[in-house]
C-alpha cells in the first residue's frame, strides 16, 4: 500500500461493558420535537442549524469548530456566521493540534490536515488506520494485505507538512496509544520525549516521536491504559482481581528512556449507584481518559474518597474530606459526584483537594445517553436526562452559582461559553451558543 500526500492551497467545497442507556430523547430524535424543559439564564448570542453532532464543538482563536455530520464547519465566535466549510467523504473524528485540525476516517481511510483559520488543506493521506494525533506528530498504521498475512508498519509524520519522520515494522493490531493524562478530546496531547506504542499486541514500547528511536521502556499491555507521563511509561489494569471488592486499579511504571523500574501500586476507581465498580478513572463522556496533569493522577482511595497520587513515587498528594468519585476535571479543578453516576456535585481544588463548592444532586443520571460534562477555567457544565428529557446545567467554576439551565444536549464548552443542541424543527438540530 502506498500512501500519497498532496499539498493544497484552499478548502474543498477496549474497555468494559457499561449498563444499557435509559430510553430517552436522543440527539437525532430531537428533530421536530420539543425537549419540554424551561430555559433559565441568558439568551444565546447566536443560533445555527446543524445536521448531526457526534463530537464536541471547540474554539480556536476567533472561530468555533462545528463537526456537522460529514462536514466540518468553522463559525465566527462572535456572530455564528460561517467562516468556512470543509466536506469529508466518510464518518470522521477531528483533533485540534495547535492551529491545525486533523480529520481522520473513523474506520480507516483518508486523512486531512486543515488550517484552522481558513479551512485550507495543508496535506492529506489515503488509506490510514488507527490515526493518533499529538501536537507535533501524526501516527497511523499502514498494511499491505489482509488478515494474518498482512505486512504492517507504524508511520509517524510531521503534523504541519505530512513529512514522514519514521516507520517501524509492526503487526496488524499495532497502534500508538491515544491515552494521555489530563488531555480532553478533541485536543491533541502534547508531544513528549517518548510515546507509548504497541508494535505488537502484547507489549508497550517507548518510541521517540520525531526520530523513531526505540527506548528501553517496556511494559506488558494489560488491556486497559498505557501512556507516557513526563518520562514515565505507565500501564493500568482497572479490572479488580477475582474476589477483590475494593475496585482496585493496578498501576505499573518504568522510566521511558532507560526501562528502570518505577513505582507500582494500587489506586481505586469508585462505584456506581448500583454498587458496581466504575473501573474508569474519569467519566467516559467527559472527553477525558484520566484526570490529572504531569505525573499527578486523580483516583479514589480504598475508603471511597477522591485522591491525587504522584505516579513517580506513589505518594498521596491529597485526599478529599468526604466520599465521592471524580468524573471530570482539568489542571486546576476536579469535579466529584457522590457516586460515579448519581448524587450531588462538588468541585475540588486540584492542587490541594480542598472543596471549593458543592451543589445539590442535579437529578441527571450519569448512565443516560445524554450525560456530558465539561470543566473549564470559568465554567462547569453538565447535561443529562431529567424526566426522559435532556437538560444542560451551567455553574460558575469559582462559586458554584448556577448560571443557566437549558433544554438540550451539552455540545461543547469553553472558558466563557457553552453550546447547547436541541430541536431545530424539520431543518435539523438547532445549536445555541451562550456566553457568560
């Protein structure tokens, strides 16, 4: 298989099972319907119509990116007017890498890198598989042949121009890890000195992103998370051992460059309302795999309290004063709920674990199809089903004061804005942007 790159000058016209979602209004069934909830808070500064929204909106400079079905759009942050539109031939995911946007086919196929300000295509590739984007490098797997006879390589390219940096022989299940500590989709993770790659299905190997030099760091793949955090190769096993009722998550670390053994130990994942282990260390509808920054990981203690642990030493940085399960957060704040899917909310200071504020149970189930959350510098937003209808709640991150309540789905959030999608009548889904 030969991957072709073409420069352009302008825009073209493994995880555990979760409980089944509750039956409720979905984003597609919002068409032509009424969410039945009252609006509280400021009016939207603009509204636009979208066809389908399966990924969150995000802001880059003066534009808001709208992933609308098989078209990526950028609208003016202040007015909602279109800046550019870019069609894509198949279902895709998008990733933001600095001032660039990477579009890649969801099930393998083409890849395009766009200039965020203009929508112009910087470069493109064909027949890519399992694309992973960091801020400086794009990785994918390329294979000749199919099935057991396939001959595959993992390829790294410079995100700015598509220039091939290296390729390494691999099997047909190989991929670079897309897991990162404290990185929220659709933003790309920072490019560190090493990346975690499974060149075969059994082992995480550390590889230098720009040279392809293989480091000495190796750890067995344990079917959960494998990532690099500030020079550490880290793997987790979030399935408790047989007979263990503490929701144990086992962690192993080695030095990415030298392979020297680091801390290995246990943290815990908290429980859902039904008493079952949540297993994940962040809610899977938050856009995060892991909450924390650097080598500091947010998890739960054996007693059910939120905690921050340094992966380099295993030392506990802080422990919350009351029980709760972390569900979202950033490098400044940690959003905690009484259980992983129900109960009152609290926002903790990420540096100390001190409670900044708490809020009553919003009555929105974390197992609902419409549950979403986002923690930004100034806002905390959550959405879920209330009486079978989706609703979005917006809080001030400093005080916890509720700033808005809107019918619909949480479609994206920034430091000072929240996007809500809801019924747009026969023309599609309406998308409102609220500023705070």
